[in-house]
C-alpha cells in the first residue's frame, strides 16, 4: 500500500523470513555460529532460548538454509503441545516423509521403531538428522521433555542418530535445570537478548536498505524513539515501524519524526488499561 510513496520495492518490516532482510546482529550471528557447530559436530541436543519476538524461528530458518547437505533431514516441529504418543508419531511421520517412505505410527511402539530404523538408515548413508522443537515452552510439562530426552538414545555404530534443537522462550530454562539427564546432553546453549540502541538503529537502516530505500525515511530521533518504545525487540520494532510508514503515508508526511513515532505507538500499539 505505501511502498510506492516511500519508493520501496517491498515492505521492509515484515516478520516472515527473507534472506535479503536478515540482519546479522552480533547476538544472532553468535547464536547461529554455535548452533551450526552443534549440529555439524553431531551433538545430541542444542538449546536456543529467548523472550518472544527476538527472532528464534528466523534463526532456525537461517540455520536450515546454511546447513551442509549432509545435515538431513531437517524436521521443524512448530506446535509441540501434544501428548507423548502424538509427538513421537508426528516426528516419525516427518522423518518418514523426508526418507520417501511411510511411517507406522498406530501405536507408541510403532512410532519408536519407525524413528529408530529411519535414523539408523540415515546415519549409515552419511547423513545426520536435525529435529527442531520450536515453541518448546508449550510442551506438555515434564513428560514432553522426557520424551525428547529419550530420542537422544538412538545411536548407530556409536554415532547419534539426530541433533535435537530445543527452541523456546526462557520459561523452559527452569524446567531444563530440573532435568539433569537432558540438560547435561545440551552441547550448545544460546540465549538471545534484545537489540541495544546502536543495533536498533542499524537494524532499521538495514531493513530499509534491503527494501531499496532511496533516502532516509526515519530521522535519527525517530529511530531512537523506536528503540525506547520497543525495548529493542525485533518483532515490536517491525510492528511499530510498519505502522509508522503507513500512517505517515496516509498523512503525506515527507519523513518520520520522533513525535510521529510516539503518536503511532500511543494510538495503534499501546493497549489502554481498562
């Protein structure tokens, strides 16, 4: 709607993954490096944690795209809130689909046998599977994590059958601390943090440049205001900046100032208390 007005080739603040818009911040690049180390060295499990909106799912997608061909299949579970038998049946089905076969998942025992066989064949073929459990804070309590821990027991000729990537909000950390059997298997731990002021300004500029902005749209004070209002959380930055672009376009403003950002936040973002 507003792209032509601002002379942009696309909306710069979409949350969906776009390699052109990926901002290689220090914290995200550091986490990506550690995650790659974990899966490429076939560690049993790795952890990616952080508050909502910090880019965990985008990092997982970046990891999938950068992983070498030997890292396959790459199963991404985005809704883990299910009983143990359904969780294992889903994982078995996804692994089987990647292997071009059909999974037997009518019972918990069949799901386990299917997973074991597919992982063994995959390892013998020189590949290494990755199973990502995204939104892992939604797992069905301790039993869900215990089910995942048991997946780490699958080995073939001394090689682990998969790397389990546990991604979720920081609420999972106390649960993991109470499960030493799983916590001790975490070869890598990554904790994301919000952007600082400098990173926020750089992030906004990077996103606009990726959308081929021809001029500065947000003035310096506006970008600082975005940081203070969003506390450096990328998803919140995206929402506020997108709305600011829309409102300033509707009002035919030549650029976006700090006062305009504050007005947009107050009118469209902030929820007034009842």
